[in-house]
């Protein structure tokens, strides 16, 4: 017997009601532009997005049926997000005190003390391994120009065409203190590298030096000073937590860890046998090991410079307070039950459940042989080329209808660069560049890379379905490479095959869930009323 629902419910999935306001928000978020005028098209869009919302609920319920809420990967991701939200709530409620915004005098002092007025014009060559960077350095030392080698070899899609030019940078542009010190200590023309970065390995060079005024940098400096004030307030709060909880440090373990960190420099330290399990901190019956500290450090976005054992002690205690004490204190204060935190945790939990279910039901079950990889390689040989570079202008959007609208605008004389700045889901850096991208190795970009390889210069291609949405692009330039042998391409072909299989298998898995479930239905009368209200509002 079907249960009764209120007039606002447009669909039911088990015990979950999907209401019209949720559907409306999803349509507004996923479908840019007005819907008015074509009622049938508006209904098609609404039904498709409602189907996606139903699928999400089916996936969450399937994950819960498998008790994945207790899975370590899911739990770890949820706990990390909860800590971030609780800290934000502490600031929001004034429990962690934050001083007023940075004044002009404070910004000027910071500008002078940290030499922010010095800017350096820097070029970079980005490559996939330190060995490849070393070969580039050998050529540079033999007399080849940095710009020429960057254009030929660099895998940075934003700068390779400009000879690796990163532009004028100040110390504020470098989060990594090691790299900042290297670049602002280097002489003009000196090579720095290989340097490990988040996107690969680099060799860099300082091309020129100039000075800029405080007036030109004031706003940027103010923002950094305010960020540092927030960091100082956070550090003080975490230190107070550690003091209140009587966290004790093992001095011998601290000295051992400090030695290993100094030996490693900016790299991950190598530990001797049994050292990872050494107790670093204790609080009551709870112990924090050297391995726990290193795992916490690896999860941080920005490296922290540790100059002595005292600095290491303070940093370790703050990390322990963040990971082990913050949630306990915030819960005691009732912050875990605030709407902001609960909603944020719920959203993260649902995303983590679906991702873990995808891994267990699809990704982890895919088993491919060398013969499978070879057959995939043969079918896609044109994808596996070395050093091919393709320049494109691209717009990436959520769904097919948006992509079709973009194609219509382009056919009517629309400006692709303006459309990219307005609609593209790519990074702000790509949007600011008007959708310009360098596909250094087109195979990394899935179907976009494949279709770009096939297209003629000047041709507009799309819509192309990708993991992120739908892509429409124009090919600007091509620099051909050579085709790789199976041995050269095997690792990448294996990864591409697994990705393709994951997308297809997950779509089939969702379809099976939908077909097997008898606990979901669209409340047609309420859905029709929802459509009528939307149509009337847009008329």
C-alpha cells in the first residue's frame, strides 16, 4: 500500500521524500539559462534531473545496506570534513577570537619585513619524472634556451606555449617555503631543480627581478595578513586545547623525529626499523605515534618549516589537538549539532558513501589482462603519441542540454572565449584564459583528447561526454608527435581502459539498482503541479 505524502513531495525513495524545492534547486544548479517557452523541453529536463536525484538516494541506501558508514575510508573523509566545519563554527561564534581586519600599517610592516616588493619573472618546465627534468637540465646547460625547451617538453598546459613563462611572482605566490627560498635566493639565469611539485617535477629559472610599490600590492598583502591572523588564532586555540588536556611529549621521540625530518629536507622522511611505531605524544590513555604525526602532516595542504625541536613540539601538539581533541571540545560545546555542521557532514557522508560503493561494486571488481590492454591499445593507437600538443578553446558544462545550447549560440555567431568565461566548469585559471587549454598529452583527457586529435584545426567539436560533464571546444593548433609502442603505452592504456570500464559498469550498476528497487516512484500529480508552477514563474 502506497503511503500518503504531502503536496510538496515529487518522488519517494524508500523512506526519503524528494520535495519540489530540492528538485528546483537542482535544476537551477545543473541547468543554466531560462526554461520558459517550451513546456515539453522543461518537463524533459526536470524528469532527467529528478531521475538523477532518485539514483543518488538509491545509491546512498545501497551503501547503507552494506554498512559502509563504518568503512574506514568513508569514516576518515567524514571526520576530516567535520573537523573543518567545527573549526569554522568556532570562528563564526566567536569562541576562537579573531582580531580586526588588517590595517594599512600592519600590511605595510608585513610588506617591508617580508620583502614583498621584490618580484621575479620566472619560467618553468614541468615534466612527469625527475629523470626527465634532469635530461632537460642537461640540454639547458649545453646552451639551448629555456623558452625553446619549455615549448617542446613542458607538460604545463597553461604556460608551455609561452615558453614556460609564469609571469612576475612575489613571495606571496609561493606556499612552499623551500621553493620560495630557492627562487628568491637564486641568481638571474640560474637553474633550480629538479623540484617536486603537486603536478610533477620542475626545473625553474629566474629571468628578471624588479621592485613594485606597496600601493600596488596592498590589497593582496592585507589578505595574507588576515589569513595569518586567523592561523595564529587557530594555533593558540589548539595549543590551549593541548594544555587543558595535559598532552605530554616524549622528548627522545621528538629529537629522533626532528633528526629524520632534517635529513629528508622537503621530502618524506625515511624511518628506521620500528621508528614509525614510536610514541610521540600521550594524553591519558591515548597515544600518538610518529607514524600518526607523519600521516597528519601529509594531509596538510601547505608544508610548515620546522627549525628546532621546540618548534616541532608545538607543531605536533597542535596537530594532535586538531585531530584528537577538537571534535571532543566542540561536541561538549554543542557545536556538532548546529545546522551548518550537520548539513555539511551529511553532504560529505553521502558523497563518501557513493564513492566507496562505486569502488567496491565496480572499480575493485574490474580485472583486465594484458591481452585486454593490448586490444584496447590497438583500437586506440591514435591516442598513444608522444609529445603531441593540441591547443584548444573549451567550454565544459554540466549536462547535454546546456552543451546543445552552447553549440546553437556558436552557430549563431557566439564568441567561444566569452562563453567559456561565463559558463565553463574548469578552474578559474582556465576561465580567465577564455577556455584556452594545452593538451600536452591528449590521451590524459579521455574523449576530449581523442576527438581533439581527430579534429581539424579551426573545427568546433562537441558535445563530448566526459567524467565532469559535456565539453564543446575548438582546435587552435596542433604539434604532432610520434606513435608509441605498446610497451611504451601499456601503463596508460591500462589506466584508460579501467576508467572507461568503470564509467560503463557504474551506469549499468545504477540501472540494475533502479530496476530491482520497488521502493521508489514519482508522485505524478505533484510533479505535474511542480512543472506548472515553474512554467508560470518563467513566463
